[in-house]
């Protein structure tokens, strides 16, 4: 990747290891790079009495393994305080908050853990891990937003436009298979096997999984295949393998898929509450759980590594049960004194 070139060798080796050996996605590796570059710039700035207000100007080209091994737990605590208090974010003109969110700080801490673990335990180039006993900041777990069954049906019924067969197929796969946006963008023609009723998906960490296609998905795929034959869009040679094609003959990008989902949600009058493609993934999982699918099965369908990640959908249903109880017309009736 291009950002390897402006990284000191100790950071470059770690990034190469994460991508080529552990199979982390380019996006994940890019996040490691940005998080660790900021961290190293902060440490260099503090040790050199430079201003931390302009970290982007701090040179880290001379950072080596000796520098890494000298970083202390105290310096890391100072850095964590810096990212939580000293980086302003302006949400609007009337409200100013400071620091990164808990989720962002947790991700940055995870980057530090992976980095120091690599040099302490994997290569054993540093004698001790300064982050070993530092807890990851607690994050607020919010329930996922999703469409109700009625809203999902309304979305499907309202899909229109010059590429409605393609968009209908995309949204049908989201709602029935619970795919991530990146997974859907990466679908190739060879991944779809209607004879076996399966779709091969390349998920996080380059892990493959098979997703079974129901009747709705298969019909949407056939309709889109017929549309492609009739439209005779000239597909560029480098995109011949891609299944979902843009009007320019190239593979649909993640950004474009998000845009077209928002367009169709807006057409259905659902843009205010559910304006994102990822909400369709939540919808698929929630509807499966609400209709009796085992949570472990949903975990495999979604491609989650840990069951704890999938368990959030059980809380969604619990919220529905509470809401149902509150809507009972007798919920406000109390015994007269």
C-alpha cells in the first residue's frame, strides 16, 4: 500500500504482517496506520518538546525498535488522556465537545495492543509490553436500527428507476442474506450458483462463507441477469468478473451502493429513520431472530467471529417485548384508591 512508503520501518513491518500474514482488510490496515502514526507523532513531539497542536508536521522517520522499546506505560496514559480531552470536534455552532468518542478511543487502543503484542510476543524485539495492563475504554452499546417487516416490504415495493432490477436485487440480498456492503460490492459472477442455491461471500479477514439463497433472492438474480442481457452495457475488461455493474461498465463501488440504497430508502419515505445500507443488514438479522432462527445460525449467516456480536439482536427483541407491553391498552390502568 502507498502509505507504507512514509512509515518508519518498525511501523511498515507491522502493517505488512497484519495485511499479508493475518489477512486484515486494506481498510483495517489503513486504520492501524493512521492510529499508530498519530501515536508515534505524539510521543516524538512530547519527547522533543514540540507542539502537539500540529502533530501532522512531526517527523517520525527516525523511529526505530529502540525507540519503541523505550515507550513507557506512563507515556501511553498521557496519550490516552490527550485523545480523550485535547482533540476538539465541533458538532454544530451551539455545541462543542472535546476528544474522540469512546468507540474511537477503544479502536485506537486496540491498534496499540496489536502493535506492541507483535513486537513483544511475535518478534520478541522488545522486552515488555507497556499496554499489557491497560484496559480498553468502555464503549456504549446501542441497539441497532432496523426496518420493520412492513417497512421492508414497503421499500421493496417502491424500488424504481432505470436500474430498478439491479437495485431490487441488491436490496433483496441485503434484506435476506444480511451481507455487509463491502461483501456485496465484491460479489463476482462466479460466486453465484443457482443450481446449488448458494452465494459465496468474501467477508472480513478474507474469510469465505456460503450463504444460501431463498426463492426471493433467486428470482431477483434472474431478473437482474435478464436486465443485463437486454441492456447490453459495455463492461470494461478489468471488471468482467464483477456481478453488480454501474452504468459506466465498472464494478459498483461501496460508496455507490450506499448512495443507491439511500436513494431507494428516500423513495420509500424511509430516509429519515433508516438512511443507510448497513441498517438493511440489521434488518435481515432482526427479522430472522424474530421469526425463530437460532442465534448461532444467524452468527454464521452474518459472518460474525464471536457470538457476543450477534447476541445484540436478542436485546432488540427484548425491547420489542417491552414496547408491546407498554402498548397494551390496560398498561395505564391502576387500582383505584
